């Protein structure tokens, strides 16, 4: 993934999405070293679109679910508690 990320070109623009209002907790998480959706670029879009703070998993990359499933399970558990 790192090799692809270093050699792929993208505008980096997250695009526009219509996100309906819901009364359920929302959480968006990315890896600290995610080269496709880096925290510095994703954070403003998450705040603007969903009105929540971006969670960053230390030491993880783009495949945060595969790299740190234990941490993701903890985060999901805290949302539904």
C-alpha cells in the first residue's frame, strides 16, 4: 500500500457527500500514517460534514481495521455504550 500511495496521484479532495442527520453516535477513525486519507486532510472534512472529531489510531496506516482490530473494537464499544 505504501508503494501504491507514493506513486499514485490524487487531487486529495474528499468530495462532497450528503449525510442525513441521524440521532445515532458517529465516529470516524483513520490511521496515524494513512497516506490515502491522512488525518491532516481528513479532519476538516469530518468536522464540516459530520460535526464530529476525527479519531486517529497511533501507529496504524490505511488498513487500520486490519492493523489494529483490537483498537477499533474498543472504539466501537465506546460509541454504543
